[in-house]
């Protein structure tokens, strides 16, 4: 297996943010502040820290103009930003499918727009670019409440051997975070899921099904990381992460490029 040396990025920023109501009554959740800047700036900065310069943001709902006013085409931040639009809630994998033309034959780092990673994940993206065995890297973090997350089971070497969405009485507490590294093979697997199992009962094309298919093909690796991770999809998590950002006092993550 020979991988492209190019790596692009995708930020998934659709959804209605129902867990953050009433804050999201009139705005997309990814525009809510995490301490000193809008939430989506944190996820874009995670990709930028990995050395990624070309990014596509998949939007949904009614805040497209607000995103463009905030980010534009990315040139102020030394980035090239493009946009796609998911017309209705159809799941993470459906949103990712919209980026196929943008990604083309490159490898892609995909991040959910409400996920925050404290430190750079560049060491993993560099490893992925050289990895000739795996087409999928999933980032795992121990949690106290595995019943609230997608959970993975791994064996020595990081090989993922099982995954389950919000399991009960789980003997694993390794949550699958909202950052994924894929080769372009991910789009073939999305099509494969569409042709076989299709959309889930809740009417979505599930990213868990795609990741499980990678696992079944022995192409998925679980990566442990030491730094803080937060899913800012709830009011408590949004507050807690904002407080942590203030403690770190790193200033805005998505810094304008010096002219």
C-alpha cells in the first residue's frame, strides 16, 4: 500500500446542537465561544497544528454567512478554506461524503467541529503518512462514563478489535474521539455501507459503521494521546473547556497570519 504524501483537512460543523439549547436556538453551536474565540477556531487550529493548509468545512443549518464572515477563504490565517453544505441531518459519514471531490487522492484528517485537543497531534499525522498497514487512525481517550461514548477495544500494537456505541457494562473505557485520519479508501467504504446496510434507524449514515468496516478489514489503529480532549457538545463541557483554556492562557489558537 502506497500513501500519498499530501494531507488535507475536513471540519464537520453541521448539526443543530440540541444538547446546547437554548444557546443554539439562533446560532450554530460551532460559533459559540470557547473562552477567547469561537469553537470552530479550536478545531481548525488542531488541523493547522498538524501542518495542514487546505481545509474544507461542511456546514448545515442556517449560519453559513456567519462562518464566512468569521473565516472567509482562510487567507488571513495562512490557510485555504472551502465550504460544502449538508442540506439535512444525515450523519457524520454523509457529511464526509460531500468532501470526496475536495480530498481526491489525498489522505485526510477529519475533525468534528466541537472537539478540542490541547496539544498538537502532528506526530500522529506524520506517522500515519508513513504507515503502510493502516488506512484509518482513531484517537482514543479513557473516560469515566463509557456509556456516553463510542468505545473501542484494542489489542497490543493498537489494533482495534471491537467497537460499540454507548455500551452498557463495558469492560473498556476507551472513547473514540472526534478526530480521524483516513486514506481516500474511506469514500469506497462509505459507498460500500450505502450499498449494504445503508442508513441507520435514526436516518443517518453512521461514522461508527465506517470505522467498524475499517476494523473488520484489519485497517484500523487506535492511538493513545496524553493531552486533554473535550467534546464541547454540552453546556457543562463548554464551560469546563473554556475554564481550561483560560488556565492554559495560550491566547487565540487560530492566529491571523503576520503580513
